[in-house]
C-alpha cells in the first residue's frame, strides 16, 4: 500500500494492528485514537473490543466431564447473571455500556468454561467485584455513564397502568394443566414449551425425570448427530400439518388452475361459435362491433374464470378455515368464541361497505376521465382540421374544463371516501379490540390460561380475515356482473336467422327464380326508417337483372334479403315460388355466389382464399376459376404463386386483384344464383378493365344473376334493368327502352352523375 492513503473499516481488529492510526468510534463519536499499542495501554474501548474478539475465537462450549460439573457450572452462570440482572434495571440493560459489560460477561463465561475444563476441581468464579483482567465491575458502571435512549424515557413517562401478572397466571395454569393429556400440549403450547410436544407423545414426564441424569448425556450425543431423512417420520402430530399444508396448497393451485384454464377455453369457444351463429342484424348494433366483441371474448371469459375458478378456490379455502377456527375456538374457550362470532357480522358489513364505497366512487370519476379523454381523441382524429383552424387553444380550454370538474368531484369524493374508509377501518379494529379486551378479561378471571387466550385471539384474528375475504369478493363480482351476464347473453341467445337450424327444405334442384312480394324492410339498427316499402320484383330462373339507382336507394339491400342476411319486416322473398324462410339456410346460401362491393379477402394464402368457396376443389379447378376471373396471370407472377400470403385483409394486393380473387372464388363455387355488387370506384383503371372482363364472362352464363352495375356497357347485355330511387322501382326495362324514356336511368348512366343525386327516403 506504499504511496497510497488507506482507510480500513475493520471488523477484525487483528488486521489493523499495524495501522498508523486506529480511530475507535462509538455512536457516531470518535472516542479513542492512536496506534495499536497505545490503545492497548489505554485499556479503553479498543482493548475491550480486542478482548471480545479473542474470546469469540475460543470454542463456544467446552465439553464437561459429567452432569454434576455441568450443574455446578450452570449454578455459577445463574448466580453471575442474577448479579447482573439485579444490579442493573431492565432499562439500564439497554444502554450500550452495559451491553458491552454483558459482552464481557459472555467472555468471562467462556473463560470460566475453559478454566473449568482445565481445572475441574476449582470451578469457583472470580470475585463478584472483578471480571477478567481484574477490571472492577463497579468501575465500569461508573466510568461509562449509561446513556438513556428515547424509548427508555418514553417508557418511564408512561402512566402506571394496571398489569396482569402473567408469571403468576402461567405458574397456576401449568399447575392445572394435565401433563398426561395428549391434546394439552397442542392446545396450551407456548413457544417455550414447543419442543415438549414430541416428548409428551413419546414418554411421560415422570419417567424422564427418573432417568434424566443417565440419559441426558446420551440425549446430547443424539442431538448432536446430523438429522437423517428418516427423522421426518418421527415428526410430531403438531408438525405434520405444516408438511401437509405444502401438499394441499400445491394440489389446490394445480387443480383449480387446470379447472380455470379449461373453463376459459370452453367459454371462449362457446362465445365464439355463438357469436358467429348470430344474424347480420345483430352485428349491426353498436355494442356488437368488431372491437367490442373481440374485447368481450378476451376479457369476459377471463373474468368468468376469475369469478368462479379462482374465487371458488378462495371461498372453499376460507370456509374451511373459518369452520375449523370456530371448532378449535369453541374447544379452547366458548366464551371468547361467542364474542368473536358476534363481531363477525360487523366485520363482514364493514368489508363489503368499504369495497362498494370505493367501487361506487371510482366509477363516477372514471366516467369523467373517459369524457375528458374523448376531447383528446376527437382532436387527434381531426388533427388536420384542428391545426388548420388553429383550434389548439380552444381544445386545451375544453380539456382544462373537464379536468377542473374532475378535480372538484375528486375533492368531494376524497373526503367522503376518507370518512367511509376510516369508519370501516375503525369497525375492523374496534372488533379486534373488543376480542382482545374480552380475552384479557377471561384470562384475568381465570376462565382461560394466558396461552389459550392468546391462541384464541390469534385464531379469531386469522379467522376474521378468512371470513371477510370471500365477502370482499362480492363487490368485485357485483361490479363485473355485466361481464358475467354478457357471457351468458351471448351463449344463450337464439339467433333470429339460425344457420344451424336443420329443419328447412333442401330441394334437389334449384331453377333460380327469385321474387320480392310486397316487401317492407328496415334495418334492425334503424327500425324507424323503411329502406324498402311495398317492393315487388320478379327475376326468372337464368335471367340477368341489373339494379341501378342513386346512392343509398336500396340496391345492396336487395342482395342482403336474397342471401337472408335479414328477413323482411313485411311481405316475402320467394325462391322458386317458396318463401326463403322455408329453406335450410346453409343449403340456401350454398346455392348463391356473392361478390361484394368491397371484396372480402382473408389473411392467408391466395389458394386458401379461392378454395374457401369449395374446400374439396382440385388444383386444376382452382386454377381454371382463377383463369376465368383473369387472376391466374398475376397470381403466377408472384414469387410464391398461389401460396403467397396476402397479408392482413389482403393489404398486399391492389383492389382490382382482390376483386379478381373474389370473382375466382365465386366461379369455383359454381352456384346457380349470382349476386354481384359491382364496385363503382376504388379500382384502378388498368385493373378495372380486367375486372370488368371477368364480370362480363361471369354474367354471360345461364345463371340467375342480380347485378348492381354502374357501367352502361354492361347494361346492354342484361335482360332487365331496374331503376331504384328511395327504395322504390321508378323505371324498369331494357337498356334501349330506358334510354328512350330519358328519365333517371339516362342521367345515372352519365359518368359520375349518379353520385350527385340525392335519394328520396320513404318514411
Ligand atoms: N346495416 C345497416 N344498418 C342500417 N342502415 C343501413 C345499413 N346498411 C344500409 N343502410 C341504409 O339503408 C339505405 C340503403 O342502403 P343500401 O346499401 O341498400 O343502398 P345502395 O343503394 O346499395 O347504396 P350504395 O350504392 O352506396 O351501396 C341507406 O340509407 C343506408 O344508409
């Protein structure tokens, strides 16, 4: 360490003997300083510490030759410790100087042991006035004035409260207790007697006394042996439950965990299939949008698991704990058990009130926070408008207003919550205090021993927690009962149009004639607005009918009614002269090929997307369908061909490519009825040409086709054109006849004209 300043904080003093300076600290003060030799000559704290360190190096316990010698040494120890106990008050014993003295006493004891071992015939301790090195005890006490700590002075200032003479009661209770009873050590055990359990069960005490002197040495030798594994088998009855507890806990979590996982999986599966079974009208509702449903699927099932599986395990555990506690409590002392029972309702009410109180209050604030965050959401969504109108300050002001309201509400609620919470806490502690008070009274009146009293008190303290816990769960379940009911609402709901209904007709042949007979229709989400009113239309089998009209005139609605996504409010939709409702729904839909305005592409491969229509289609059939749809060329040019993944909802494809895949799917399905909702926009011009060619090929067949079209070129090839306005047919005929009429149809066929027309609603 040459050329370097070194500061060592030493715990082993022998390491710093050669240090230039040794500083001895006590309670933050420097009390001694000097070299090793100087400090030894000073014979102060350093010397004392050194002696203690030396003492700890000695063997802790020197073997004694026989029990008589040990007894005599114990007697000496006792006399010396009595000397210290008597000569210093309990408060004084806490002072550091006296602790040091005590450390010296320890040192002296070991020294004595060593001496006794060396010269057993002269076991007498040194004079009471001197210990080791002849340092006078009195001198130590007077030299180092004991510092009185804060808690000492606090204790001294306490009023002289009445105290229960614990020692007297315990002496009496130990006299009264039956040592031969096998239950007594279990029921009256205290930490001091804890080790006596196995002794009690193994052998009566009287026998032990007789043979104690002979066996004590043997016992000692046995105790010094390292415990073997088989010693586990000799655990006493009191110790076995702890081992069992581990096993039972493990089993509880294992089985309830499995049960919970299975339950979650089953509920999710049931919810998912129940959701898919519902009619389209159900999905139109605001509360059943995709985001909400996926959230419900994720959260509600987990909640049911939490409510039933996890809570059930806690409930069973707590019920068992309370029952056992009550039983033991009554066995130990029925009086205290009755008082504990009386306090339980108060505990339960206070716990429930506390949780309901908190849940109720937080709900209001949460709602306010939600409203405030809507301001931000609105601003972010319309950020261009906000920035363009320099409306940032205005939005900020609005948000500040919301926050101000929340602050005001929170202050009021904070006070109320504080009071409610305090009250329920008070009740909790008051019940505890009552129990403790009554236990003390029972001990004082000698209805109970102090050990039993303490056990009863601790037992009921734990039992009250176990009792309150399941009731505490009630508000959680109440609060989330909406989720609980929502799960069963979804699972138990009977769909208005049931795809799993197997009772419907499945005729072997379909001619494909479709008729709308006096149909009134409004969407379930907007029941007051009639989209179709007294609508009549007949499409013969194999005929191609084009439906044109302004935006929102009800064209797509016709297709939805044919597919039975919805049922008419009044009137009938007929297939081959029979009400659509009389057919089996799966059969009906399998005879229709639908291409929607915005084609649906699943996030899988192109192959999977095409064969979605017919899973047993061969490779050749699939490719032929793609060829008819003008899709084979572009698919083959992709690196993975038909096995190309199209990304989420087909984001990797252009709208035209998506449209052609959808057409290929319908071609593959080869259904006798075609329903085409032609996209009027969103297809790039190049793609538009190939898409239109594909559609033209599709329409040219001899299938019944209902086509929502926007192109004049297409209209020339159709058998009948229906012009809709406000849910009514305003014109009908071939292209040429309608052109001659020079009505709405002519205007609609002018490029981009139809979009400017407003529809007339039927109310
Ligand atoms: N699911 C729905 N729920 C409620 N109203 C709807 C629903 N679908 C359509 N509508 C309304 O019904 C009316 C007719 O819609 P429809 O889609 O049949 O018109 P469209 O003529 O096909 O229009 P577009 O050419 O834009 O597709 C419109 O006013 C529309 O807003």
